[in-house]
C-alpha cells in the first residue's frame, strides 16, 4: 500500500460523498422521499468511483486494471443514476428511461469483464498508465451525453420556476454537475493519469453540501454546530502540515540527527506561521457561508431601523423584519402577533418557517399576553413549564404554542401598552439564546414596535376608508332604485364584500309569520341558491323570532353533535362554521333579518367588535332601504289597482270592449311564447293586452258609444287615446316597459298609423304583436255600427294587409296560433 498526496484526493472525495449519503439517509424530513432515494443512488455511484480511485492510487494490491475499470464504471453509473435523479426531481416521464438502465447494465459487463473499454492499467511512479479499448468511445459517449442532458433539464427547471428557494437549491446542483461534466473530459487527454476528475468530484460534493446546509436541498435538514465546521479547516491544515513535515524528512534524510531536528523545527515554525492566517480566513469563510449572510447584529438593527421607518404597509414591515432576522441570527422560525382592536385580542399577522396556513389567535386574557403586559420583559419557553402562572393554560392554548415552536416571547410595547407579541423560534445550530442575543432581539422589538404600530394603525385607517367607500357606494345604489328585488340583491352583495364573510342572506317575514329568503350572495359558487325564494325551515323559526322580538343579534357556531345536524343544515352551517343573525329594524318596525355566514374558523376570522360595528352600519342602511322600497312597492300596488279600476271603468263605458281585453290577453301570450319571451316580458304583455285601451277614459262618451261611423273631428279625439293611456302608465315603475307598447299599438307597419307615424322596426315588437291581435279580436267582435266579420274574413284581412298595416312575420306566427285553436 502506498498512501500519498495523490491517493488523498479520492479519499477526501469518498468521505465527502459518504457524509452526504449519511445526511440524506438520516434526515428526518417526511417530504421528497422518492427524490432522496434517487439521490442516494447517485451518491452510491460517486462513492464507488472515489473508492475505486483510492484503491488504485494507493496501490492496495496487484490488480490496478480491475480498480481502474471499476472507477470507469463508477463514472458511467453516476451518469445513469443522475438521469434517474433528475427525472424524479422534475417529475418528468420519459418513455426511453428503461433503455438508459439497459445501457448501464451493458456498460457494467463490457467495462469490468472485457478489454473492449479498458485493456490495462498500471501504477508507475505515482502515475496511472492505461490504454483504452476499441469501444471506449462507444461506451463512454452515451454517458457523457446523459450528463449533458441532465444538466440541460436542470437548467430549464431553474429558468421555469419563480420560487427563490428552488432556484437556490438548483443553482448549486447545476454548478456541481457542470464541474463534473467539464473535468471528465480530462480523462481523454494525457492529464488523465492524474486524479483531476476525482478532485472535480470533491468540488461537486462541497457544492452539494453547501446546498444542503444552507438551502435544505431535498428538504434535508442538517444541524451543524460552529465548532464542528471550525474543526474542518484545522483538520485540512493539519493534514497539509503533516505532509510538509514528511516531505522535509525525505529531503533531509542524509543529515545528522541534530541537523534534522533543527531543520524540522524551523520548517514546523514556518509552516505554522504561514498556516494560521489561512485558518483564520477559512473560519471567516465558514461564517459567511453557513451562519450568516448579514451576520453583524448591529448592522441588522441599523438596517431595519432605517427601513421600517419609511414603510407604512403592515405586511411589508413585518415580513421585512422576519426575513432579515432569521437570516442574520440563523433562526428556524419567527412570528408576529398584533393587536386586532379593542377587546379583539392578538392575531397572527406574519410568520416565517411555520406551516403555510397556520392561523392562531390570542385573546387579551391569554396568560402570555397578561404576563408580557405586566412584566414588560422577555418570556422564555422554559418559564412556561416552571412558573405556576402558566398552569392555567388550556389544552388548546398549549397545542397552539407547540405549533408556534417559540423559544422567546418578546413584548412589543408602545407607551407601556402591549400592541403585539414577537415570537422567536430556536436557532438552527441548536444553541440557546445568550444574554447578548436577548438584548439584540429586545432592542429590535423596541425599535420596530413604533413602526409596526404606525403601520398597523395605517392599515386600520385604510380598512376604515375602504369600508366607508363601500358603504357610500352601497347607499348610492340603494337610493338609485326602489325596486325591492334590486334592493335586497344590492344589500346582500355589499354586505358580503364589505364584511369579508363567505355569504350573506336576507330574510323577510310573510303574512303568516314565516320567513322567506329574498336574496343571497356568496364570495364563490358554494351553493347557487342559498335558499332564495324558499320558506325557512320550522326548526330555525324560534331562533329568528327571538332575534325579532329582542332586537339583538345572535352568533351561532356549527355543532358537531348528530342531533344538531338538521339545525346546521337549516342555518347553512354546512357551508360555514359560524353565522351571525342580525335584525333589520327602522325605529321599532321590524323589516327582516340579515344573516352572515363565515366558513373560516372563529380563531381566524371571528365576529369581533370591529366586524359587528361594520355589520351594524350595513344593517342600518339595509333596514332603511328595505322600508323605503316596501313603501314604494305598496304605493306601486295601489297605483296598479287604480289603473286596473280605470281599465274596468273603460270596459263598462264601451260595451263592445267587454271580454275584448281578456280575449286579447290569451292570444297575445300565445304569440309571445312562440317568440320565446321570458316571463318578465310575458307579464308586461299581459298588462299591455289588459290595459291597451285605458286611454279611452279620456274620450267623451258620445264619441266612444256612437253607433255610427265617426266624423273626422271625432277621429282626431279618438286617436288621442294611445297617448293618454301611455301617460297614465308612465309614472308607475312596474309599467315603465308597458307604456311605450300602449302608445304604439295603433301604429302601422308602413308608417301611416298614429300617434307618431312609426314604421317597421321603429314600432316596439310588443306593439306590433298587439296591433295584429287587437285587429283580429276587433274584426271578430260585434260593433255598434256592424256585426262581426267572422273568423275567416278576419284572417283574410290580416293576410291582405301584411306589410302595409301589419308586420308580416307577426301575422304568420298569429296564423299558426289561431289555426291551432
């Protein structure tokens, strides 16, 4: 065996890859298991490569050709396992991957058991002399291209992702594999007799180690104390020191013992003097690489103090502090709890290093909040276990503290008032927090508390402005309409958005005392109906009546007991974890109920004092708008009843119109259905058919009831009735669409009708339908001055006047309808 500096290179590589293999194997992370297993396969091949190189260069036995071949297979095997690792990490599915494994098996046989790849290898004067076989390039080239392909895939993955953590992890993998790829070319040159490729492998191992220690590559978490890392440069320098001494002994072996001792002492002193600066520099490099990016705490305090003073965005301030702090002191996790409002406790405002969607809230009576408020000092984790003060912690509170993984709880104080809690997790190096660390963290808390409080108050002010804007827009929309349906839909829409709940519903009582859902709105499509238009189940009626009678809101949370399942469904607690039922009242008049549903847990989004204040404002506006729209609806109903009375009076005055409007209504509806009119327009057409001659209320009786033909002057008076009818209906909101139909129902398709001389599509579609049906019914009615023309004659007249008096398309549709009848 010949242990020398050359053989030391693969030995170092072997130890490095062995350490990586152990770190990967014993990592406690529960994620990326398949990726780590594939990575272990790659590390195994790299260890085989390094081991074979060491045994070859150390001349462990008389079989250098076998070790050289094994080393060559390690290179090919690393390319195969690297492709497998890259495929697993990127989630790619390559149909040809099995051929890569076949290539690995064939290469194993050809390299180790035939001279086709390597004919021989010998060691002479610490150099490897070897000769490649005829198929070396056939065997080695695919491996090289596999390495190149793997590198290309990783580079593409690096470019595609926006995740800074993944990019940092991939960056060092790409650099390491690029080093192997480039240096492996040396084996096909005269320099291949030296272990340059193994040195390149060592560089790659160091880059991968850095990716694991600094960026938790593959979620491998390795905690290393500073003393362990500081020992590395000492070991390396000591090894070099030993080699220099050994070399000196070999050079001066011809000298006497005294001369040898003196020269050795001089060499040792000179080596130590030269090595010490290198050791200090190495420790400084380790500090910068593994334990800090900005490791001077005073610089961090200055930096954060100046930066936070310029930022008013609460999220930006807290995340800035957490990121800088955890990087500087190398802390696993940290979090801020900030005061939500008076009586609302403290909510988790920002965190780093904890579960992504963790939501925890501390009440103002939480033992930790009370302790920090009174002591105004740092609270350590071990004090929670030993101090009797904290024996009163509930089980859930202890579970929340476990999730927070806090080592220190630092008060954020503004004028002696506790405005927040700074939770600091353990250090990654497993060291405790010294007095200096606590002083740094306390100083940081004191310096940033004012900035955080300013940002918090600014956020509250911004939220208040947003709420006022929302309420203002809501009031504008409510004032702009008196339609009850539009009012209730506007109320639920703005109630949901402004209060940031999952859904809202509005209920109004009917004449029997039951509650009906008039409108609902949700932030997403959780349930298309939410009970709109349905009577509320009897099981919740008592709750609703209690709120109605007391005039006070009630908040209900979802119950897990089987007996409460029916109640949960009635309150839509399958879609929410809590509901707030708020009464809508104007003075002492009860208008209905406004129900807010929240699917997020109470700890995360409670119905606290701030939210209830906003709900109260929304409910006040909603109640007033609902009362006004109800009054308007009642007025509309009265007006409609009056109009119907007028129409009946017209029919009583003009005996021929008896049953005329009813017959018209039936036929008009049938024609409209052929044209696929929606229900709302069908109702308008019913009104138009029933009220089309209401303007005759303004025509004198002697004209209206004249048994003979009308004079020209009398026709002028009669032609006014469409305009009179239109004016009667125009002020009534529900009749706004009917009014123009009434006005134009005596217009003719060729423009010779009255009162406006409209033609073709200028005439409203409803009026064109009414014209055809009115003409048919009039021709088949008995008049004062003539008998009915009969069905056949009436149809003949309609057909003859298509395109002149009547819309041809409407006539054709009417003929189909009337023929069916």
